[in-house]
C-alpha cells in the first residue's frame, strides 16, 4: 500500500527532489545490505532463524505508522532506513530457513512459493491503496489522504508479526550448520563479481514509478504497481520451477537480459499501454532475480552456511545499489541526458552482465556440495 505512494508523498507533499528520492532509495538499500550480512552470519552462528525474523518484522512494523506523521523528507529518510533495517534482519534468516527445510532438488519451487505469496500481498496492497485514493481523494486534501493510507497500512503489518509466533524451526537441520566450512570458492567469487556489477544498474522502483508519473495520473500509479506485483506473483512459481529445471545460471542470465530490455524501452516509450507492459516485464524480472540467486547460493554452499552466503550476496549487491540510485537521481535532477539517461545506462550494464554471467560462471550441482538432498 505504501510503496507506490511514497515517492509522490516525498516530492509533492514534502518537497523532495529527484536526487532526494535517489538518496531515499539508496540508503534504504544500504540498511538492507548491512543487516543482511549481519543477520545471515548471526543466524548461522547461533543456529537460530526465528528470533531474527520476529525482531525484523517487528521493527519494520513499528516504523510504518511514523511515516504518517513525517513533516520533512529527511524524517522519512530516517524512518525508511530503520524500516529497511528490520527487513534486513528478517529476510536472510527467512531464506536460510527455506534452505534448511527443503531438499536441493526442490529449492526453485520452494523459493517460488515464498515469492508468490509475498507478491500476492504486494498485489492486494496497491489495489486497496487505489480504492482508498478514490474514496478519500474526494473528501480530504491530498496530504491528509496520504497520511490516512499510511496509517491503515500498519494493520496488516502487525498481523504479519503475530503470525510469526506460530512458526516452527527445523532444529535437526540448523544443528548441522558447520562454521568451519569454506564458502569462498572460485565459482562463488565469479558469481559475486557479476552480481555486483549488475547491481550498478538496479535503481529502485521509485524511479520507474516517477517515470510512469509523466504519463499516468496519480490514481493510475497504484494500478501500474499492482500490475507489476500481479505479474511478479504469477511468475514467481514458474520462475522457481524453471530454475530447478534449466539451472540458476541460465535463468539469471535471462533475467539480466529482460531487465536491460525493460530499462531500454522505459527510457524511450511513454504511452499508457507501453507503461503497463513494461511494468509486467519488470515483474517477471523481479520474480526471477528474487528466486534464482538463492537457488544458486544454497546449491553452491557447503556446510549448510546458507545464512552467510545469502547474506553476503544480499549485502554486497544491496550496497552497490546506493551509487546506482544516487547516480540515477543526479542524472534525473540535473537533466544530464534527461530522465531517459538512467534507464539507457542501466540497459547497457544489464546486457553486459548477462554475457559475463553466461560465459564466466559455472552451474552449481543440482544436489549441492555434498549436503543432504
């Protein structure tokens, strides 16, 4: 509910510039990245996933109502950093728990189910936001409308935290985590270098929404974001199954190419139908990139140190999204090449990344590095 409205709340209500939006997205990625690395390592060290998940979901939920009371974009920046810190605490232990539970041959399907459910919620959220915009937009000022929607959005967040207490860990799996296993192999290093380079092309969803805002009305923005999440949700399971069939290296190469094509056409097209098609393509890309790398990492990780390897991947790639977002915001704000420039540059980086990944990285074994199936 909040994500498609935040960039417009920042720019139209709080007076933030496009560069500030880039800073907003970039520092959110930094918070995620730092906590991804820490929480992944800590979950392996303590051999516990659930406490970190509860702490992470709890912190994010506590931050959400504060957005409704912000009076400056700098305050929103602080709240967003803390809220993303909570996400960083929870998401690597959550993915590592899936690795603990599932056999290597079923990882694509398992991660696909997780992303499908996550994206289904993210599809209903923008739909509800659209209904609220139509309902509240005619009865109150725009600023009050935004703040009202942000408060309503906290309700499902706290329900989600409550549900966590019914979750059970698989202790027999976490006890097998070996702190002595070497995780840095030549293939892991090659994979990380390519993923890091690709991250330089990944600015946040806010820029896609702002670009769409040049063509669409405000009430249509959540609909476009809904289309993105609906395709994302529908594609997550097929992406996971296909990853298990053809291998994560090939699937990720395809995702990079798809992202490059999407950015290229986002930079040059501006009609309504094209915008919705491009958000759908972005949804397919996100379904793959949020599923496939985790399959690669779990298959390639010895000693069940899934938290450490997934956290390292999430941390490094996320940190590099800070310069990507700041550069996009700077190019946009100073009109160097216009609003098209960030998209065209990202398209070039994505295409080059796909080539390197396909030819320089090896496919990990379907059954992992000696781990249990």
